[in-house]
C-alpha cells in the first residue's frame, strides 16, 4: 500500500505552533476522505513523558493503552478524532533503549553500533511500522502519516532524527514525502516592520542538513504577511510564493485549518504527493470528510457570533497555573463544552496555594485577588496534581463550592479533595487527609493503591482506558444522565491513590454518593453530592477524551450548571 508522509519541523524558537499546524494539516487531509495518523518525535532522553514536571514540559497526555505522552498527541486525537498508541510518541530514550537491547542480544552480528546507520535506521523503521497501525473506526491502515519533529532545527539532541528524515525521504520516494517547516516572522519596532532573517537562517540550517521544505508556514501577527515579505522569503528560501503560508495569530486555534485551506495547503499537497493517482478514496469516507468539514465550519462560525452576555466564568484551581499548557486538555474540554452550548469561556486561573491562610500574611494582595476570582466564578474546577503544595487551598475551594451551592467538578485529585473536605466538615472526621499529603494522618480518607509500586515512578500508575460502572439505584444520577443513562462508561485514568473503601459507607450516610465504581465494586470512580446544583468528582481524566464536536459529559454538566441550564437540559433527555 502506498503511504504518504508529511513531516512538520520548526525553526527559530520552540513552542512555535508545530503541533497545531501538524494537527490542522491532518484534519484538512481527513476532510478530503483520507485516513490519517500522526507521530510525535520528542528528542529528549526520557522513555516517556510520565515523570516530567508539567511546569517543565506541559501536560502529560494519557492514551487508551496507558501510554504517557507529549501533549501534542492530545491535539492530534482531538483534531483527527483518532485513537493513538504509545508507539505514536517517539523519544530518544525509546530509540536508544531498543538499539541497545538489540546489541545485547547480538542482533548486530559483531558490528560497531553507531548513530548512523543503526540509530537512524531504527528511527525510520519505527516510523514505517507505526504508520501502518489503524487509528480510526474504519480499522484500516492509514493513507497519510503526519510526523511532527519536536524541538528546533539545529538542536544537538534532534540531529539524529533530522538525519533519519533526510534518509527517509529517499527510502519512501519523492512523491511520498513532503516537508512543512514552521518559522517565525517577527514584527520589530514601532513602525511594525516584519523581518525575514530568522526564517532565512532557519531554512539555511535545514537545507544544510539535507532537507528542503515544500511549504514554509510563517508565524506572524494578526496582520499576516506583506506581499513583499512573502516574495522575499520565496526568493531567499528557494520556494515559490504560493509555498509561503502566512499563519497569523487567530482568535482561536480552531480557525487555523481554515486559514491553511484558504491559502491552498490541501491543493498543494494533493499535487505534490500525487494523491489522485496513487490513493483510492472510498466514497463513504469522502462524504464523511465533507460532513466533518461542514461541522468544523459551523463550530468556528458559532464562536465568532458570541456576545459578552454569553460569557461563563469558570475558576480553575490548580498548582501548575504558571504554565497553562499544564492543563491543555482541561482547557480544551472547557472550550468544547462552552462552544457546544454557545457560550464564551472565561477562565479564572487560581493557584491553590494563593487561597491558603498563609498567603494572607505573606502576600495579602494575592490572597485577596484569588478569593475574589473564586467567589466571582459561576463554576469551580479543581484539577489533578501530585504533592502537598496548594492542596489546602483546593480543599477551601471545594468547601466554598459545597456550602454556597456553586457548581463544582473535581478531576482525579479534585475528587479526593472533595471527599477530604466532606470528611472534615460534614462527617466530623478531624484530621482527615490523604496519605499522599500526610503519611501520618489518623484518618486516611485517601490511600495508596495496593498494586502500585512504591519504588518506581515511571509507568507504574493505574493508567489508560478503564470501565466505570454506575451502581444500582443511580438511575436518577445527574452525571449518569449526562453520559446517556447507560450502565458503563470508559474513561482514561492516571493515579496512584484511591478513596479508602472502608469509609465509603460513612460518607454515603451523610449524602455523598459514590454513583460509579470500577468493575470490582471496590474502587470509587464517580462521586456526586445530593441536594446540590452540580457537585461531581471523577477519579479518571474525562478531559483526555474530549473532542471539538463531541464534548466531555462532566464538563458539559459543569457549564450547564454554571449557566443555570442543567435542569432544563436533563429534562430534555
């Protein structure tokens, strides 16, 4: 089967938007009826993203198979509506581990193992293997594989991957390989002059390494690219003017696919990769792709028509709020829910520690502002996280939501926080806490799961897609109705700690119902508070399965409750 590969690389600076451009390119090809998969290459030595701090590298995204991967795979899944595997995230650590294991087995027959050809061959073999894995509901091998090369061209750690891709273009053939290079065209000074030298230097580095871009995606400010600037980049970077794309700042990343399509990205790739002559597109997939594009346009159009009166304020209480990429999927889930309900989202970012009494002394202004934002929010979302810092502030947020009937959604640690608060202030369990936060607590509301390793942290949590079963007698549960009323839901997990099953009866007696449990009935998955507009906690991470056109039910419930529409919505189901 002929397969097409589109490599997306970046230059000048990191975080330039390669992931959004790669996802948008894949989306556009999928709307034409092609089956599309994606691979992210991360040049770091870690085996996976599982042990990386969110403040260092952004959110750790979890896949169905339990793979802990880069947040860009979340973009791919959301844009393409596919299900990827841990193999879709390549790291230097994975490649070197595999090569060294093969060397120890004697697979190289006594040869000197080197970066070229052994590491570069391993990279190419991995890409070709993963590109054949079905990722959508057709169950068929993909037609196109989008490959995002992480980092910046010229980085030392990415050199083996760049060399592997240089070789790969010849392995698969010219008409099966295209390269999009994302660069920066900054605007300098009060006169607003656009500068092309960073892009010229980046392309020169890329060509010096043996790769020539087919398209140059130029990140720029809202005004776009001047025609003179486009012509200059064309001349000095060895491409035609129509191969220079202006990727201006948009009101929303959901407009990027339209921006690229309007500049001829699809038409160019169609001809460059000779798709008409080499890939037969099923009429059903073409029709499905057209419908997908129609819905995408409706989504972006509805976003543009929103008024200030449509605003809904959600307080996001976390411990990594200084880097908002730490909560990338949570933000997307909120966006998807608000878009579906024709609302404009405003997130009040609150650091959990800013709500704690100690901050009122150390920094009274920060303490006051944090509580002002919390009290002014229409809904409260307490996120996941690890470690003690900021958790008492989260407990205070949960208490405020419970006592003042403010819609509340707790995710992972957010569920545990809600139960800790309830144990202390409703059940009278003095000193109630999690053993993660206080090893010596006399009332361990949250305990370590017995099957989890206490010595190895990488890849040892309860990970991946797992079933949650709604319990008998929960037919009137709000969260169950939001999920469609079925008996089981499948969601992705990432945790080491769980609610202490020995205390569940005491909580339920006071009105805190555990409406969802795992298949054994021993592990608490969903908690719901009676006599409250919306007070829900989930042990899993529902944000990991949200889609722009299929928002996550717990987030939909939060936005509905925050806008006073939940009862009306439930009645209509």
